[in-house]
C-alpha cells in the first residue's frame, strides 16, 4: 500500500485543496504543501537504499488485481531508477509549489488540484509495472497538465496547450496500438496473456512485427522526450505555461520519455532496439546540435531554455541507445541533473518575469546591480547548464559521451560539438540578462520606483539554494546515484548484448 | 407465452394504458408517470432474464446477450425519460403523444434487437422508424423540426426500401427469410452468386443509411440539429444501437465475410466514415452537428468488428472476445452519448461551442460532466469510452487489421481536436458577455449528472466487474 | 404465350412508372401509378398468386391511392386550382393512362378466357411447377407461427396513426394566422 | 415461361425508376409516389419468390409491406398537409434552413 498511498495522497490532497478554496483562497496552497510533504513520508525509509551493498531487484513490489478479464493488474513497483525519479518528482513538486506561491492568484484551488494531480500522474508513470496501467497514467497526466497551461498560461496559452495535448496524445495512440500488438504477439509466442512488465520482460518478443511495435513505443517516447522531428510542441508549451507548469514540464514530464526508453524499449525489444539504434543516435546527435543552435537565436528567455532542453534531452537519447552501461548511467544522471538545473532556470525566468514583466532578452540586461542575489544564482545555473565540471550536468554528459564513443565515435563528436554551442547560449543568457547594458524594461521599472523590484525573497532563495546544493552534490559525489541504478541497467544491457 | 416476451407485453400494455388515459383526460403528469412505470417494469422483466438460459423461436432469438442489450436500451431511454417532463413542459405542444411514440419506438427497437427473422426485423424497424418520424416532426411550429421530419421520412423510407429489396433478392435466392438459414444455404442458390452479393449490398446500403455511415451520411447532421433535442438523443442511441445489433447478427449468421466484395465495401465504408466523420466534426461549431459527425466516426470504428472474421486470427483468448468488444464498445458509447444529450437537455439555450465559453467557472458540475464525456468520446483513459476503444483495438490487433487500425488512429487524432475544443471553450475565462443565469439546475439534473459521472468514470476506472459480466454473457 | 403476356404487362408497368415520376401534375402522376399497380397485379396473377393480385388492386390501387388522391385534391383549393381541375378531366392529359389500362384489360380477359394458364416459371436450373399458395395456407401461417407479427403490425399502424394525427393536427400558427384565411379543412 | 431473371430485372428497373424519382423530384408528393414505386418493385420479387419456392413467407411479407405502405403514406401525407398549410409549397428544397 506504500506506493498506492504515494499516488493517493496528491489525488486526495488535490480535491481537498480545491474544496478549501471556498473558505479562503490562501488555503489551497497550504493544503498542497501539506500533501506534498506528506508524500515524502512513504518514500523516506527507502533512502537507506543508498547505503545498500547490493540493490534488490525491486525496493517495493505491490501487485494488485484490476481487470482479470484481460489479466491486467494494478502492479506498482519501485526499483532504483523509479526511486530516483519519484524523488525528483516530489522535489520538483515543491519547487513548483514555491514558484507558484505568489504568482498564482486566480482560481487557486483548481490550480493546485491540477498541479497535484499532474504529480500523481507522473509518479504513477514511474511506478507502474503493468503496461496497461503505465499507459493509463501516461495519458491521464496530460489532462491536468493541459489545464494548467490552458488556464493559467500566458498570452497564447490555448494554442500552446492544444499543441502539447495533440502531440502527446497522437504519440499515445501509437503506443496503444503497439501495446496491444506487444501483448498479443507475446501471447502468440508464449501463450501467456499478460500486461505485466515482469512477465513480458522474461521472454522478449521476436520477429518483424516486434520491430514495428518497438518503433511505435519509441516514437511515443521520443515525442515526449522530445527528440527532433517531434519537438515543436515543447517551445510553445514552455513559453506559454505558468512557471510552476514549466518546472513540472521540464523537470519530470520530459523525463517520462527517457524513463520509458530505458524501462521498456531497451529490455522488451532488445533486437529491435539494436536495429533502430543508429537511427536514434542520428536523431540524438542532430537534436543536440539543432537544439543548441535554435537556443542560440532565441529572443525569448523561456523559449531559449526550452530549446536548450531539446539539446540536453538529446544526450539522454544518445545515452539510451549507446547500449553501454556508462552511457545509460549518464542518461539517468542527465535526467536528474537536467531536471534540477532547467527547472531552476525556469524558476529564475519566472522571477524575472514577475519583477520586470518581460522575458525578452533584448529588454533585459544589467540585472546584477538591481537584484544581485537572483543574478548570482542565475549565474550558477547558467554555468551548470553549459556543463561546468563539478556539477551534475557535467558528470552526466561526460558519462554519455564516454559510453557512446566506443561504438559510435562520430555521433559522439557531433554531440560534443553541441556542448560548445551550449556554452555559447549559456553565456548569452548570462551576459544579456545579468550583465551588459541595462535593458528597456529594467530601466522603466527602475523609473517607476526601485521599491517595486525586490531581490529574491527568503522562500525563493531557499528553494534555489537547495537546488544548488543538490546539483553540486551530484557533481562531486555521483556514485550513490549510479549505484542505485547500476544493477538493473546492467541487466538491461545484458539483454541487449545476448 | 414464455417469459421472454414479457418486456414487449409490458410495453404494449403501457402504450394501451396511456392511450386510454389520454382519451379519458389529458394530463401531462399522468402520462409521464405511466410511461416511467412502464419503462421500470420492462426493465425489471428484462433484468429477470439476464443470466437465464436463452431460447430461440422462429421469429426471435433470446440468447444471453439479447436481454442485456435490451436492458441497456431501456436504461438509455429511461435516462432520457428522467428529464422529459421538464423538457416537454417548455415545448408548446401537446405532450402526451410524445410518451406514446417514445414507448412505441422503444418497443420497435426491442423487437429489432431480438429479431431472428427478416419479417420481425423489418416490422421492428418500421415500428421504430415511423414512431421516429412522429418524434422528429413533433414540434409542428418549428420550421427546422418539420424539415428534419420530412428528411427523416424520406431517408428512412429509402433505407427500408433498400433493405427490403435486399431481403427480397435473398428470399428469391434461398426461399427463406430466417436469419438461421442464411448461411446454411449459402452454396445452393437458385440464381448466380452475384445476385446474392447484390442483395447483400442492398441490405448494407439500407443499414448504412440507418447508421449514417459515409456515403449515406449527408442528412444526419440536419436531423440532429433540426429534431427536438430528446428525439435527437433517441435517434443517436436507440435507433443506431438496434440497427447495428441486427447488422452484426445478420453479417455473422450469413457469413457475409466470405464475399470478398462485401469485405472490401465494408472496409472502405469504415475507413471513410472514420476519416470523413471526424473531419466534418472538425469544421462544426454547432454542438449537435458535432455529435452527429462524431457518431458517424464511432460507428465507423465499430464496423471493424464486422470484418474480424475475414482476417486471420490467432485464437486469442476465446472466440467470444469480439462479441465482448462489440458489447463493451456499444455500451460505453451509448452511455457516453446519452450523457452528453442529458447535459445538453439541461441547458437548452446552448447551441454552439461559443455558447459554452466560461461554463466551467459558473456551473462546474455541468462543465465537468460534459468535459468528462468529451474525454470519454475521445477515448482518454479512465473513462468508459477508452475501455471500449481498448477492447476494439485489442481485437483488431489480434486480427492484424493494420489498415483499419491506422485509419482509427488518424481518425481519433482528428477527433481529439474537436472534443478538446469543447473543453477549451468551457475553461476559457468568460469575457463578461456569457451569462448563464438562465441555467437553472434541478435536483433531477444534478443527480443525473452524478449518475453519468459514476457510469463514465466508475466503469472506466474499475471495469473488472463489468467486463466479467459481459464475458459470462457472451459465453452463455 | 405466357411470357408475351408478362412482357406486355412488364412494359406497361415500366412505362407507367416512368410517367409517374416525370408527371407534371400530381393527379396525372397518381393515375399512372394506379396503372403501374394494376400491371403489377396482373403479373402477380400470372405468377399464380391471385390473392396477392386481388389485394394489390383493393388495398394498393384502391385504398392507398385514394388516400393520395384525397390529399391531392385537398391541397388544390381556390380559383386557380379550379381552373386546373377543369384541365384535369380533359381526355388529352390522361389518354396514355387509359390506353395502358386498356391493354391490361385485354390481357386479363385473355387470361381469364383460358387462352394461357399461369403454370410454369423457370430458373437457372430448369422448370418448376408453380405452387399456388392458398389463402388458407397463408392464414394458417400468419395466425400460427407468425402471430406475433400481426400484433407488431397492429402496433405499427397505431404508431403511424398517432404520428399522422399529431403531425397533421391543425395548429394555430401565430406567424401565419392572418395570411392564412382559407384553412377550411 | 416467365424467367426468374426477367422478374429480377423488371423489379430492379422499377426500383431504379423509384430511386430516380426520389432523387430527382423536389415535390414531396412525388417523392412519396416514387417511394411507392420502390415498394412495388420489392413486393414483385417477394411474390415471385413465394411462387417459385412454394413458400408462404413471401406472401406474408407482402401483407406486411402493404401495411407499411399504408402507414408510411399516412404519416407522409400528414407531413404533406402540414407543410402545405404552413408554407404553401411542397418543394423540399425550399425547406432548407438547415445548412452547415
């Protein structure tokens, strides 16, 4: 019941939050905070797993009956990978809550309902070990996310939310087909009807059809990642989403794509994964460079960060298909590190937008004098994003590059050049925003009265500083994180090499 | 008379009773109650039959599925009946006849669902269609209603003429009108086999009119828009379900999938319906027209079931799985659709998507119900519509019907656009103009909304019991 | 011999059907439709179904057509239609219908006089004897295994009755009440 | 000898004439007449089948179709009367508010 409670707490908390708005519009955020903190309780005991010598296959395993007719179970289970991502989700949930604390003033109850439900859906995705259940969470988490963007977003929110929903739903339908194909093919080959991951993974399906099914799953996942041909929803969604939604989107929603690749595509379709690896590596390599170059020409800060996400998630894709333990660990690290650094950047942009009413790079500039604390933290995350050694991002990208160099040297070279471009756009952010001549918006807001623009509040500063600490810790001492996932990833690799 | 005829007898008695009370004294309340009591008794008598061993007479078939489907039909009718009183009160017409025609149409559809013979099928169909003409053209003052009535009369007459022609040809070929004999004499016709195919095409043509599938879909939107709202609801649910059940029965009993031409035609119609229906829905602003087009697409999806037998199978689970898929999908779709209509009946002044702007912030229960129903129509998980679609996809994948499946995926994606647009409209911040003060929520309506949410989400999230029931019924 | 009779009757049916759908005047169309039905009735007779032939004349050509004519006449009101009616009964407009029915009459007399007997029909597999179905057989079937059909048919008639009465009931139309002085129905 | 093929062709020809009438005519009264022609084409086949197979089902179907024709005409003419009273026309095309 531990994992189930992990899902139920935010679901119920959301409803309570919505209802509490009737009494006072301030209550919902407190309810949301309380339920998020409560969520930590079930997972806290498992932090001891960091100290374990040998990771068990599953930390928790909770199979439950659901639809016996099709042998669908509500099988929730958590291993090292799921654990890390759930922790990331919960942490980023708090960050999102913190960024929404004062920003959201209208319809607060419904906002926190959607926020909590999105988190519940994402955790469900990370914990579901039944493919049908996984699919259900995969699709359902989009609905509250859609509402978050469509109701509380910026100018063009309806369009952006619509695009986001359509892209991911189209991918989802493809996954539904592949899912049905997978189960039926598995039934044909083994005469076991099951949607359960642990059953399916024991006898991976083979044949031509398996290849197409694998492609279906992969496409669904890389739409979410997002990888190159399907990425265009991300910049729009990010730009229009409210800060909290951007944080959730960047920190955890994108990770579901990478998680799906590592969890499902690689072990369930080892042959097919090998067959499509070159294509995926190409997409990843091009994606890294393309994302960086697009980021380079953006004027809108949020859009810029969104494109940088495309670039960074390219590394995840690269790591997944390199079929190498280092690369895979790198991909996992990248998911964690990118989750933290990018959401921090979105929080910062949110703060800037809140203070200066713009996120146009040309109108910003010279913030250092005005908001030094904010700018200092911004500098840190800008540098983190370019892959400064000693921080989590560097470890991750380095591992991916090392892991994939062995087999795919050329892709690695291309991707590494993406790092250089990354350095350029990160420096552009830093220069144009925090240094450089003062922009229009900055000046006008100064004219209006300096009192209006305040530096980071304690709440904001604490949030960001905690993120700084985690990122540094990941950079200097990444071993526990890697141990956590190593045994399972090794199994995955072993399947692929058989 | 065996117990199996009891529901029909109860309905007939109800009709006669309300006719008598009507001739003595016109009173809306009495007619409403008689109708409701009759529906309730019919449901009870059907409920008693569920799970009993079935029989087959010459004219009718009472297997395990038939009373279940009939019960579903009656639940749908009753859900419409609940709001009928209020809705009819607003109508400036004589009220009592509506109940009479409603009961007769229900009787017709019950007969159709149970029919095992062309004569009983034909009579049930005509009983239903003629009652529907009255129901469509009920409101004599409304220009649109009359137009819809005329169109429906012509449409249904042409459809039944086509079906009759098909029946006549098959009769000439085989000398029998019973569904059971259709397949047995498949080889020994008096005329060349193309005549059989022609006959089948005629019947299919008529059925396509009844189900408003693509080449025959032109007037369906006019009908939905022009007919009184409750009638549109009945048209979309009662008439289509009954027609589809019969089509499914004759298609499988007659083994029509053995004719390659027929398979090609049905496949083409299915694909065209999915794509065209959804595409036309995309261009619609009027909610009723949107529903009309979406129903074209949904019955396009359902046509896949007919073709299953024509494809190689992998003996997946049991052979009854396709039956379960049909039943599940039909039930899911019907509940969803009747839900949409009852929400629309609660807000009669809302006609287009623009009228919905900001509804969520004024009437959250209504808006949430409608939004969930739209998600169910679109097939988003945790709704009953998704479970139906999942069954369908599983079956179709099992039979490796990739062409139809890809059409289904494309159709669903297009469909998402307009279902989502409805939701988008409701959550849009109202710009001050939209005024929902005219909307009064009745307890009736509220309860109905909760019931709909329960059906759509409850069965969508926990379909186990329901799927088990359908499995048992399909086996028996 | 019998096929000649059939062909003539078929030709009459087709011609008059074509005349029906292309007629300008409703009454002429109806007249031709009656001829179509009489021709079909003759074919029924040739096929050895005298009962069906009789019903065709009585119910179809009789009752249903009378309903049509009644409504058509009802719709023609006022001066203009009186003039039209004058033309209606001139022989020129309906001469075709009379000629066609005369042909049918000749055929009927010919058959009744016993010059040809409706005995055989051929299918692709040769000749079959026509088995005349007596009214008794029909009755036994209809009130035996098919008795429920009679009930359902009664319900269908009831439904049609209710629909028709409700639809055609005269309603006061607030919009057109003043311009509609001649609702003398 | 009357060939069964001839009957089939005659019936299909009559049916086509009826379909043509429904599609081509705009006057509701003529549409109803055309529907009658279609039904007549159908009953012709039923009677032929009945004689051919020596089976009373076709004749029973004939009786039922007769009932249907009467009911349909009754409802249809009801609509005709109503429409004529309200609009003084029987042209179906003039009844076209529903577009979209």
